[in-house]
C-alpha cells in the first residue's frame, strides 16, 4: 500500500470542489465543466509556447507542462485542470522509442509483433525503471496543484488496450486489426503485453496521484473497436489492474494519538470513444464515473447503468462550429438528459478539435454554470 505523508489536495483544498463532489455521486450546486484536450492547439497561448518545443519535450519540461495545464483554467474558468501530457509519455520515459508526429500520431520504431518482442520489452522496460524516470512528471504535477489551490487536477493514463494497439501496430491504424489478431492468435502473449502496459500505467498514475492529482481518467480511445466478449475477456482485467495503485493510495491523517492511515479514495473516470455497446463493461472495472461519447444520449446511458453511475460528457464536438443558438440548444439538451444520472460532469464527447474558437469553450462554461443557477 502506498501512503502519502504530506497533506494531499484531495484530503484538503479540493475535497469539496464541484468536480470531486460529482465524482462521489453528489449533485453540487453548479454542474462541473472541463474539456478533454482543453490544454492544446485550440489556444493561441499554447501554440505560442509550443512553437519552440517538440510535443514530448514540452511534456517533460515541468515548468512548461505546468504552464500549459493552467492556461485553459485561467482562460475558461473550467472546474478542473487536466494534466498536460500524453498517453505515450510513460512508454517514452521507460525507454521505448516513440515519437508523436503532428498530423499522423504516435510512431514506434520497433512494433511488438511476437512473443519474443513482448518478452524483451517486459524485461528491459520495467515498472521500476519507469518509477525512477518519473521526476519530471511529479514536479510538473506538484507545481500545478500548488497553483490550482481548490481547483482539482485530473491525472490520466492511456488504457492498456489503446497503448497495446499502438505498440503492436507501430502507429495509428483504422481498426487495430494486427492487435486484435494477436489477441486471438496468441492470447498468452497478448495477456503478457497488456499486463506489462497495465504495470506501467499503474506507476504513471501513482506518480500523478502522489504529487497531487485529485482524480484520474483512464482513456481507452480505441476500445470501441472491440466486441463485448473480447473486451470482457481480453482487456477489462488489465484496465482494472492499471487502477490498482490509485485505489491503494492512502494518506496519513492526524488524530489525537498521532497519525492514522486513511484511504484517499481518488475518484476514477473511465472513457472510451465509440463504445456505446460497451457501457456496462466499462463501468464494471470499478469506476467513479463513466465518460460517454456523443453517440449515446446521457439519459439512455444512465438507464442502462441502473441510474447508479455518475456520467461525464457528452457535447458533440461538431456543434462547436455551429451558430450560438444551435450550440446553446444542444448544450441544454445534454444538461437536461444529464439530470437522470446520479451526478453529471459536463464535457465533450471527445477531445477539443484544434480549430475550435476558444471563446466558444468559455461561453459553454458560462452557460452551463448559469443553467445550474437557474434550475
Ligand atoms: O484531455 C487531455 O488532454 C487528455 C490527455 C490526452 C492527450 N492525448 C493530450 C495531448 C490523451 C488521452 C491523448 C490521446 C492521444 N494522443 C491519442 C489517442 C486518440 C484520442 O484522441 O484519444 C493520440 C493519437 C495521441 C497522439 C498525439 N498527441 C499526437 C500525434 C499529438 C500531436 C503532436 C504535436 O506535435 O502536437 C498529440 C498532442 C497532444 N496530446 C496534445 C495534448 C493536450 C497537444 C496538442 C493538441 O491539442 O493536440
């Protein structure tokens, strides 16, 4: 078990933040709002900072990563920050040769295709080695949470399936056929691969939580390409394992007789794109809230989950370019449908498209907060 000795934002300043309350199943007075990819290319101040740094260099520069994380909080007044990093950062830090190529995606010089490839990676790129390389991430998170005060920071990781899909394919692919073929042609190697990625995820998430993140989100961007049966049998156990370190984090709580260990209960959000058929499975790995993409209305998603799971989402990014009236009525529809869930966190149904006018995002935050005040 991992015990934090210093005060953690989640046991103090962020414990009553609307986002944290919603993730615990409460309905705060105002609906919390944040946007996936809120830090990024939609902001001119981001583009200016990034002009001189490659993506992965920026992620590993604590001062820069912290500044980029804070930019959308200052500009939009969102209810949470999301840590500026990328799902491939733990792989890069442990020594895997990967680059992020704008307009293309993550590119790996040595795709993992065989049992021998997987065994070699497992042996060389261990969780312990990652733990030793995470100082830039710890420092960036610590700086950021100090600046954020009572606004929570959401840490994240890419889920084992999504990362494994990149590792096997060697880069982006349409239907992840090579990865899904390995799953069935050599299930043992597949399981070993997912297990290894889950260990790296656990260490990456643990570092963010230790350094002050108040919640984490597991992004399974490509899980939508899986059948329900394959998700359940070949993927869910690894995603559950990736979250173990988060669940195991405790903190030292002062009592009359010294300190006692208490579970920090860091809330976990789980999100996958195009995964309407998987909602029950995605919720079943043990989550505080489920992110829903724009294809499934929130009231329908809630009904399927027995109205027992807080939901996050699910504005359709396509509406960000529509007229203010059309966008407002879509927003109100999403907020109304979100009432059915035990709690609702407003977000998009996928990341902010780079061409989005940032003023549109600020306006959504204002409208959602005003809607909460009026209802
Ligand atoms: O909300 C968040 O910010 C969550 C974190 C997150 C990022 N990327 C941050 C990011 C997540 C979950 C990703 C996933 C990711 N990264 C995918 C999966 C698809 C998806 O949308 O879920 C892919 C293909 C990547 C790879 C990637 N990331 C590339 C190719 C690039 C561009 C490289 C460059 O030089 O700019 C990125 C950049 C990236 N990842 C940014 C952020 C905030 C910054 C720039 C942007 O707005 O895209």
